[in-house]
């Protein structure tokens, strides 16, 4: 089981909100109202780890190892929300999210193939790591800069943990699961490494997850300012093509290692995906023919 090892490794580097955040370095003159508002939006977005965890536990009921790991992931993701809320409580109390605002992002996600969801969240953690690094660069107030750097490092570790479970699917769960995993991982990899070609930010919280609630069925649609994410990325932290390229390169690098191949471009990965599909029956159990609708 991976859970035991992952628990120990993450426990050994876990930060303490009381002692590892430089609260005393706060400089009010360096926090703008615009910046503070984005902290609130990120705090609410991070709260969406709650419905994501409920989804993971539901869709991985036959996998106790991965489900146990969710206890670590859920704790650390909710801690991200908590530290951002604590920052607001101390320094911008009028912006602290209400319980109602937090609860709005807790809604049911439609079931989705677990292997596709696993890959989707691996890519999401890679993307968050880069988003938060840029957020730290954009902010001018020392404490929030430090907070974003700290949680960016957490997201990178989470991506590494998901990658371990992806490797397990390829090597330890039998030939059928390995085939399904290769198809699922390459399919979602092509989607998530192609964000520069899409008008929306490709992250699990910005994808449609409940067909009965469409179009208001993304986590971002439940926020007080549903359009904040694109504004944050495009006009505030300036997550431009170069940074999108960094995300794509990271995804392709890890897919190359995972698949024991070489993917320099999204086109390379897509060709690999098509070769896999030609080599297996038209219908592979657990693999959907279209892009995922749920996180």
C-alpha cells in the first residue's frame, strides 16, 4: 500500500500554521483591496476539496489504499483554505468568506471513470503549483507571498502522490487495468496539456461536473464572483503562454516517464493515444469516448 509511505513522507514536511507562517511580517501598505479579494476567491475554491473528496471516496470504493490517502489530501487542501481564511481574518476581516459562501461549493459531482479523474487531478495539482507561484510573484505583501509559496509546494507534493497511484495502475493491478490506465492518462494528458488552445482555464474546479445543474455546475460558478478566475489569470497574476508552456512541459515530462516513452509535444502524446486505441477493442471497460465531465 502506498498510503503508509505517503503519510509518513507528507507528515515529515507538514507546515504549522501557527509557527511557519510569518504573521508578524505583515505590511498593510503592501496589500491592495484588489489583491485581498482574490485571496477570498482562492480560499473558497480550496474549500471545494470537500466535494472532491466525497467524489473520490464514492468512485474509489473498491480501492482502500487510495481512499485512505484521501485523508491526507483532504486535510492538507482544507488547510490551504483555512490559512487563507486566517489571513483574511487577521488583516481583511470584512472579506472572510461566510459559511454560506463556503457551503455553496459543496455539491454532488457526477460519477466519472476513476482513472481519468486521477489523471485530471494530477494535472490540476501541477497547474495549481504554477498558479500559486505566479500568485506569490504578483502579490506585494510579504505574508501572503510566503503563504502562496508554501501551498504551491504542497500542490507539487500532491501531484507526486497522484503520480505514484498512476504508476501503480500501470504496474501492479493487472494487464487490463494497465491498458485502461494508459488510454485514460494519455487522453486526459492531451486535454490538460492543451490549455493554451482553450478559452477556459483547464482545472478541475473549472470543469462541468453535474449535468443536471448545467451550466452552473462548476465549482467556479458557485463563487461570489464566477468570472474571477479568468481575470486573476489573465490580468492579475499574468499567467501567460510562457507559464502555460511550463505546465504543458511538466505534464508531458511526467507522461514520458510514466509511459516509458518520449513526448516532446501534445501531438506526440496524442499520436501515442491513437496508437493505443488502434491496438485494443473499440470498447474498453471504464473508458469513456468523450472528454471528462466530472472532476
